[in-house]
C-alpha cells in the first residue's frame, strides 16, 4: 500500500472516531497523530500530556512548544504511577502499570469532555516489540489509529517530514523509568540522576544516547553513528565527568552501543510472554 493511501486510511479512521483524546508525549508518533487529528477533527480532539517524575523536563517543554506551534489543543494532567507499588518495584510488567495509570486518567478526561475515544500512537512496528503497555490499551479500549492504518515508524516520519513538522527526525525516547534496571526501585531521585546525566550528555553533543541506572554504576549506550567521536580520549573523559556529576560513582560504556529496550535482554522468555499478556 502506498504512503498516500495509508494517510487517507488514517484520516478516514479519525473521522469515524468522531471525537478523541490523543495520549501525547511529544515523540514523533504521538505528535503526528495529534497533528493529524487536529487537522481532521478540529475542536473535537485534544492532546493530553501526562506530567510525572518519569517525563524529562526538556521533553515536556518541547512537547508543549510543538503543540503551540501547530495550534493543537493541549491539556496537561498529572499521573501518579510512582505511587503504584507494582510499578515502583520495576518488574517486567512495569510498562503495563504505567499505561494503566495513564489510560485510567485519560478515561476520566474523556468522560468529562464527553468525547468518544482515547487514542495512542502505536504503530505496526511496535507490535513486534516487547511492550506490556499494549495490554493496558486493550483493557481500556484505547484505539490505535496509526497502526490501524498500517503505518510503520518510517511511514510516520515520512508523513511528518512531508507536513513540515520539525519532530520528523526526533530520536525515539521512552520514559525515564525504562532506564532503571529490573528489580531496582523506581524513585524520584533515581529518575533525576538519569535525567541529569542524559541532559549533560546532550550538552556534549550526543543525540542518540541512553543512561541505564545500575545503582552506583551508569551504563552508557551510544548510537553507532556517534561512537567514533564519543570515544575520542578528550570526549570520553568529559562523558565520565558529566555522568558522575549526576550522582553516579562509576561510568561504563556499553560495547554494543545504543539499542531500544536493552534492559529486556536479561529477561527470560516466559517472563516476557507473561508481562506482554500472551
């Protein structure tokens, strides 16, 4: 199917929905979905961003700025996933409890606004990955218009670029809690350490990078395209200083580089299947 046909399917699906709350994070998927919904539905849509300790301040500011630029109606709500014990203990199903909290809050907003649906930015590539949050979406009857239209991650980036949206090439970024190793409690302090370390690395010019929290040790994942410059002796020393400045005692660079969901690599298959609801 051609990209233009998929776009038409998305717009038709949005018109069919009628009125919708878009779960919005500022990433390219939710940003394009919010943009498309605002163009198709006008005042019958609103993007809602959940503000919590797991959302980096810079990401929140960028998300708000993008919505303002594109004149997308936006609400900010607070979520309290850290208050859920099942979330805070960082089990393999942490993402489920995060999304369950989010969709519970968005459902209340939907009822308050008398809208028909809640939608989120799932694409067809996400279905191939380990994402327990999809189970929460099913339980809350949250729609996934991008996936329903057959749009992949690259499709969405292409459509966003075609529309002139500056987020089209924005690096993927999961919540800060995804950086905490399984079995280690998620706390505001741990999240701030990760956020401060990643912000410091961005200042050094690293764009696609993750700081994985392993207690006193920070495991740094750097995209292959940036490794050569990052591993220059002078830059290497700056990386160590920057991350230790965020509160870590030791800094290790992962030889395999950046890859999404690396924390899942140590989980046994049966745990992955259970957490995904399969």
